[in-house]
C-alpha cells in the first residue's frame, strides 16, 4: 500500500511553448513554460522532429529545480490528436506512441507529450499516462451528421480543460459530474464549446471548423462564399487555411489576436473594434444557446473558461444574453497541467481505473 504523497510530472507541449509542472499529490511543486521562437522551430520539417529538443527542455527544467526523475511516481502527458476516444486517463502504450508519431488525426504539438513522457517514465521505471486527449469523442450519433454525405463531423476540442472545468462546476453547484448538465465555453485563441450530460461530453464544436469566431479562428462562415473564395484563383489552399485557423476572428478584422489590445482600442473610442468584439460575444452567446437545445433546455450551469475568460467585458456580455438558460460560473485560464496531474492522481489512488488504448 502506498502511504506517502505521489509525485507527478505533467507535460503539455504547445505550438510555441513547452509547459511542465511537478505536483505532490494535488499541490504544485513548480511549473515552468519555455517559449520556442519561430527561429527555434524553423529547422524542423515536422512537429515530431522536435521530440529530442522538447524532451531536453523538460529534463533541463527538472534538473534546474532539483527533481530527480527517480523520485517521480508517474508522468501525466497531454493527449494529442489520437484516434477518437472516450474520456479518461489512458496508460501510454506502444500503439499510442505509434499513432502519436504518425499523427492519425493530423500534426499537433500535443502529439509529442506521450512520446516525451514515455521516454522519461521508462528511464525512471514508472508509468506514463494521458488524460482526456484532444480527440475525446463522446458524441451522440445524431451529432455526427451534417448536410453533406461525404463529410462527417468529428470531435477535436479543448477536451482536457473542458472536462476538468465541467467537473469543477458540478462540484461547485453540489452535484456529481455524472448527474450534472453543463455547458462549457472555452474561449482563447480558439473557441470550443461542449454540452455535458450523464458524465459524457455529448456535443462539441471543433474550433478549427465550426462554431463562433474567436481571437484567431474564423469559426463557421457562409459555405458558398467560402467556395467562391477558394476557387477565385487569388489564394492557395494553405493561404485559405491560414485565413481560417490562425488568421481568422479578431486577427482578421482587427489585425491582433490580443483581447486586451482590442479592449484598449474600445476604451479609446474605436467603434470598429467595439463592433467586432460585440460580434464575438454575440457568437459565443448564440452557440451556448444551441448547446442548451442539445440538453433540451435542462441546464444546471454554464461554465466559461480559457484565457479570454479573464475579461469582464466578455463574460458580462455573454451572461447578459444567456442568463435565462442557467447561472454562469467563470473559471479563467487553462489549468491543463493541474488537470493532467489530477487525472493521473485519481488512477494512482485507485479512484479510477486506467483505460487501455487499443
């Protein structure tokens, strides 16, 4: 029987940073975010080629903070674009490593986490896990169908943060996650929304393809106008993709994806900035309303999270339009490292069985 505290390393690679933290049970020991410039990354043809560099970043941070890998109980890794999965904490195995390296649902920095974590865990003689990966798919079958037979909706989202926030919101209203009916809006560079019922995330929007526009994602746009743009001869495929992902939303209209900068412009009297920001608030409010319909109007709480949830202008604007649905709770930021550690801690404490990636 384990009597002491568990020491967990959490790893979360992003497109331009590598974030890591060490927890002793649920208490943070240290956290660090190491930025990677475009120049640093330009020499790597594919994201998977960054593996050795990213692992070295993690190992160097551990050494600088005096953490011996042999003192670790487990490694908690961000789950990437793997095959569609139910939510949960999964043991990293060879099949998962193969799919992460291959990028079965596309290249993404989060695919690196299990590869980094497994290498460290094997050296330390412990297990590595992923928690609620990007590819969590608990959609009802009816939610997969769209208006073109050749295209099926898929489930890629900010699942780790949204599931953690849903659990927290359920606890805060005095219910278990399994019995609560929750809408979560994750608002950051992208904007994912989800509906939760019966302990499942039964509907989401993939922020790269649909839903409201956000800081740098275009969200859903008029389809025939997009077809005309694509066939205009003015843009390559890659240029159109950049318009939608990375160059959409606030970035497209205002030339910045920094919500704080947009609010400074509004306060200085910029009417265009005010209109575009209001349109984003309108879009998220409308999307929350659609999630309420998924839950048949029976909603216990609306939870707003993500980096932009720090803005009172944004959260108050959404609350003004959606308060008739359910009370709102705001959970600013993305506590993904903590969510990773807590997911693995539940397994180590035998509160939850680890799932097997097959």
